[in-house]
C-alpha cells in the first residue's frame, strides 16, 4: 500500500521531486560516513565561525540566514514559508561552548525563543549540526557556513 501511495503521489512531477528531495535531506550521522566525517574542534570553530555567513532550512521548511558577528551577536532573517507570512528578522546570540559546540539563542518575535548547542561535523565540503557526534542514529541538520 505504501508503494502504491508513492506511485500515485509521483504522478505529479512537482510533488514527486519535492517528496524525494525532502526524504533525501533527512540524514543521520552514520549517513555521512561514506564521504568521511570530522567533528570540528573548539579551536577550529573559533577560526571558522566569527564573521561567517550562515544559513539553514528549518524543520518547518523556512530558510534562515544570518552572519555571526565577532562580538557574539547576529540578526537572523526568516522567509516564514511555513506560515505564508512576510519575511521577518530576530536578534540572536552565538557562542562556542567549552566542549566545542556551536550554541545559538534566537529571540523570535512571534514564536518561542530558540536555544540550542550542537556539534559541527564536516563531511566533504558540507557542514552539519548534531546533538551527538558519537551516536550513528543521531539526526544531523545541514548548515551552510561561508567565510
């Protein structure tokens, strides 16, 4: 029955490409092993993150873009695609924890404050954020980091 539902869904090329693109984006840590993965150290993050242009696609499908200012702050923008609303911005703070995690606090205006710390893993040319860099089944979230 599941395969039949996929077949019916894929009668529409747009729905098919969207469904498979979303499925391909869901990854766990062990999926990165084929291309080799390295957890960045605190020292590497101290070199990489200040002044870096960052972006991600949230779990709700929103595109978030920000620049890590050297003083530990940033302004993040969201396209708010999930709500069909106009783009918005929010103030945020970033830091690197003693154990080498990238930590973020975002004070969204219309939704709950977001706060998290994640290990940053490099696989090939791509970066991923993850709660644990030891558990192969831990989810990873793609994070664009550009200097």
